[in-house]
C-alpha cells in the first residue's frame, strides 16, 4: 500500500477494505433506490424514495472524499461485484414472468432498510474514530442521524405495502 494519511494506530489496509466495502454497498443501494423511485413514479412513495436517493448520493460522495483524504484507494473490483449483485438481485424468481409480484415492494423496502441499518454502523464507527482520523466526528454523527431517519422513512413505506403484499390479488 502506498503512503496514506491513516494514523499508525489503525491498520490502513483494513480501514481501506472497510471503507471500500461501504462505498460498494452505497453504490448498489443507490442504484436500487433510484430504480425503485422510477418504478413507483406517480405513487406517494416516489418522493420519499427520491429524497433518500439524493441523500445516499451525498453520503457516497462524502465517503469517497474521506477515502481520498486518507490517501486510500477504493477497491473497484468490489464495487463492480456489488453493482453486479444488485442487478442480479432484480432477476429473482417471483413466480411471474412478465409482471411484478405484489411482494416485490415489500422485499425491496426490507432490503433497503437493512442496508441503511448496516450503513448506520459505518457512520457510528466514523463518529467514534473520526477525530483520530483528523475528521469532524460531529459530521459523521449527523450522517448517523440521517441514516436513522432513512430507516424510519423506509419503515413507513414498508408499512404502506405490507398488508397487500402477501394477499390474493384481484384479477384484471
């Protein structure tokens, strides 16, 4: 590894892997939530999903800046794998060839909420170690609060789709 700005109290390779994995997850999550916002355009869910997509984009940019500031390199092959996994996840078998299952929004909300909770761990970790990295821990605390807000909003959307998702659908 080339010279970094990572304090000697940290393992730079582990920190690079940790941050890069979160950056990869962010790319996959951003792709998914943007697609969801498009898919549900015209519904009451779309605006909330667009807001969350905008916030995730900002978080992703901040994480990239942190990686750059620390002199670390994002592991692009991991980002490609995350992007590919997200795209493959769309091909799940749901018993319907040409239509979307009513279960899809339920699963997508659960997947995104789980991802946001995972991301919350990143921001909590950075809040704790931020000062030692030469960063403002308060900024990371704000991102942690934002992640909690995103999880709450995704929970609200989950509540909207939950009841009808597993019930028989009326015939067209």
